[in-house]
């Protein structure tokens, strides 16, 4: 049997628990070859199952079972799902959209346990449900989110956020910054590192012998020869030239208003974007329900849903499970 994939439950008061249970109850949460283990809370998952009218029991596993990583399993009829029970939250008292300190601590525990199992080689990959960044900080986590927490735990300084769908992949040089801070955060070194990490990951995990990378400009019309800014000349072009000298198929700087048309037609394998919304607007236009967040540059495989905790939907059962299923499928593909 292949090594399992771990799914972290995310914010107990967000949509993470219910999209996991929705996918599982509908028989969709399986790659067909890899066992699935949820790192989370049995009582919270039971509450999530009740949203869909399902009765789920949590059973302790005996020592010595083949799925030794799990401590419990969820059972609904003839269907069962392995569970690593890492918290004992008072599920009935939790308020959707209002994670308390214990919830924040639990979110960190789920992530760290899954990351450590990946680092040890016990599991093939981890898939993360969304967390609340304020709750993480309140619980003592200095990292602003999943990506930074995982990078620190893996001892990696530079990682790249890639959002992927079947029609488009975007890789970000900068991520969660105010737009006004983006130009100062760019440098030839940062752009080159993003290109290098993206190229290496696409070769290793996506079976691309020579990935075609389109590097975007920062300014309209790629700066129009310096009329609309000189970041292209000072920062982006030197990075592209350095990448090409290393044998990387990088081109640009491309004007962002036109490039995505060609990328979606298959002219490029990924687009290197200078800031968050430059990449995520076209990605979510095409892949709002089935986009996947992938952290490149880690020594482990980590994919995630490409949405947040969706407090406006939490508890309603209306949140889509498609991004979760896409994240599981991509993690399995990358591990294979």
C-alpha cells in the first residue's frame, strides 16, 4: 500500500470540517490507492457530519493496526475514515466564525503534526483546510499563515506560493503585502529565486523536462520603455537573463493584460507574477471552485484549498468541496 496523505482539519469554526465530511460522506475522498488520514478533532467532525444528516461514530484504534499513524477512525455505515485525534474541543459550544484560543492552538497542532509526519517520510503529502490567521497569532504562532509556518518548521527560508488549475498555474514573487509595499519588496534576487524554485518543482513534481515560464511585468505595458516605471529594466529583466543563463526557459517581462490569454491557450507551463492579485484574479476567474494552493520549495509536498474559512457559509453545508478534492488529487499526483 502506498504511503497515506494527511488532511488537516483547519479552523474548527470554519468550513474545513464540513467540506472534509461532505467529500467523505459522498464517497469522493479517496485517491483509490492512498489511505487518507484526517488530523483534527473527532467531535468537531461529528458535528460537521450532522449538518448533512449523517450519524458518525468515533472509534479508537487498537495498537498494532497497519494504519499506526492514526489513533481513531470515523465510521458511518460501512464507510470509515482514519483520524488522528489531536484535540478535544467542546464542539457543541463552538461558534461558527469565532475561533477561541483553544481553536487556534488546535489549528497549529494539526499543521505541525502533519508536517512532521511528512518530514519523517511516514506520509506522502499533506493537504490543508483553511485556518484563521488571527487565531494562529493569538495562540502564539509568529508565522502569519500556513506557508510561513511550514517554511519555518522545515527550515526553509524561501518558498513560492503556486496556485494551480488544469488550465493555468501562477507562481507569486510576493504574497500577502499591501500593494504599496510590492515595488520595494522586489529585487532581481527574489525574482530569480522564485523562477528557480518554480522551475525545479515543475520538473520534479509535474514531469516537465523544461518548463516554459512567463515572467510578468509590474507596470502597465511592461513599463512602456520606462514611461510607466522602470522596475522592468532594473529588477525583472536582469532576473530573467540570469535564469536563462542557468538553462531555465524564462521569458519576459510580459505585459500582464495580454499574457494570460496565451498562457491559458497552453503557450506556457506557469506564469511568474509579481504580486498576489496579479496572479490570483485570473486564476480564480478560471478555477474558483477547483483551484489548488501549492507550496513550492519545501522538502515536503503540501497542497491546500485555495479559499479561506468562509465564515459566511460555515455550518450551512453549502461550501463547495471541489477545491479540497482537487488538492487531494494534486497531492497524490505530485507524490507519484
